[in-house]
């Protein structure tokens, strides 16, 4: 229990540090371009500590699950000391504003990469170049029916694969001319051919040849208990080797970059599916089964972090922290205020608008009026707070448990 609680607290602190560094990304880029940072705070709610150093007030608020970097003149509607007019953000070149607004996102991507790199050279990361080609382990008889979810009927012989000469160690590259990336693809292709002839492209000791076999017609049960007719040939697969790989300091850079790209792509797909998963989160609050791939809050992520530490799975702990950084990076790029992406969209709108005005011989129209975006900003903020609250409740009453 002590290790679990330690992991929970440690992951929570990791999240807080991630948020602090996100805001620091805005801070250092704003400073680099001569903008004035009036306040730099971690957390929300009542202030529990603050101290002014130079022109910036630094502080910590009671709820360390967010933060903000208050840059003078971020919009033309901000209250601004006349002395700070020349340093107002909205008067800076558009490309500088884009860099500052992207500073937090860039920082999250860098953190995610560095965390994954540390795992790659210390214990190993999933090998992005792992060979998943279907490799035969055994050939065996094919049960004609499935009696229950855990029991098949008895059978004898070596099955269609064995009768056709398939051997342990053979690599199945294609079925009926269609390339198969892994054993799952081979299985799915075979299941779609009950009672038909299938041609397997096989690699054995460097030689390629085709094997024709008669696919058995069998019945199997779906998850709801109904019977379906599918094809089977009687092969089991050897699991891929080198699924995880430890890298040296130099080769780890390329492998980490590739794996980071894969994680960012997966995160983007998950972000697209995020809205569709909210009803399931709400249902889980009232007793429905919680999907292990449903959204998690700081509470849920910290609990999972505790489970990893309890089992000394530090590599998984760190990879989840990296994944969180990638999620924050992409989420903040959503082009809606008050997210960073919303502010970036406004800057790009101003640039494109003024470009068209220039083509028409007109002067630039000046800074956008953010007051017109207030209804959208308030609505989006309310939705985010509501969804965040629902996910926190779900993580308390029906948390995701990876280990039962």
C-alpha cells in the first residue's frame, strides 16, 4: 500500500511538473521576444504563495492541476499599463506570437520525447521495427464446433495446415496473394474462407513457395453466444521477438523519435474519439462497466501510476507520463478558445485577413476583437469543466483498474 500511495503522489507531482513546464514554455518564449510576463502561476483557486521577482509575480495556487502565464497585452482588449505598451504581445510580429502561443505545446512534446528516451536507454521501449510476420509455432487438428466460450470439441490429426506440409517456423507472408502483416491478418483471412481452397505464401529458410490447402468449415461462438461459420486450418503462432528493445545513447535518439511519432499518431486518434467516449464515462458513474480506454482525469491517471509503482513497473509509469505530455500538446492545439490552438487560430486569421486586404490595396485591419469570441470561450470553458468534473467523478466511483 505504501508503494501504491507513493506512486499516486509521484505521478500527481509529475502532472503538476508537466503543467508547470508547459507554462514555462510560454514564459521563456515570451521573454525571448521582449514581451512582459506579469504573472506566472501554477494551479488554480486561492493563492497560497506568491513572490515578485523583477517584473513578474510568481506563485502557487491551491489546486495544482493547471496554471497560467499572464503576458501583458495578449489581446488588444487586455488592460495594459501605458508603460508596457511597446511590449504588448498583440503588437509583436505574428510569427513571434505563434511561437509564444505554441511554446507550451512544444515543451510538452520535448518532455514526452526526453522521458521516452530515458526509458529507451535504461530499460527499453516497444521496438518500432519489430518483425510481426506470422510465424508458425505448431500445426494441430481443427475442432469442428465450439461448446462454450472456453471449450472446443475434440479432434484428431494434424489439421489442414499440417496435411499441406506447413511446419513450425514457417513464415506466412500472404493468403491468396494478399499480404498479411501479422498472424491476426492470416487468421482473419482464413476465417473468411470456410470450405474453400486457400493459397499461403510461405517463407522457409529463406525460400519462398506457395502452399495450397483446403480450409476447414467450422462453427464458433461470438461473444454474445450465437453461432457463426468460419474457416480454420489449425495453426498457432509464435509471438514476435524483440517486442521491447533497449537502445544505446545514439541509436536511441532515432528509435525514440519514431516511437514518439507513433504515440502522437495514436494520441491524435484517441483525441478524435474523445467526445464519443463521454457517454460511456457518464454511464460508468451509475454502475456500467468502465472501458479501460475511456478518458481519465488527474485522479485516474495518478491511481494507475500508483499501480505501476506498486508493481515496480517504472518503464510503464514513465511511458504513461510521456503519453500525458503528448495528449496535453495535441489537446491544446484544438483551435477553440481558451485553448492555445484557439489563440493561434486568431493570429492566423488576422494574418490571412490582412493578406487579402493587402491584395485589395487596403491597410491591415488591426488586432481581432476578442470580445466577439467571448460566447465561444465561455461555452468551451464550461464544457471542459463539466467533462473534467464527470471524468473525475468516474475515476473516484468507478476507476479504471489495469490489474483487477
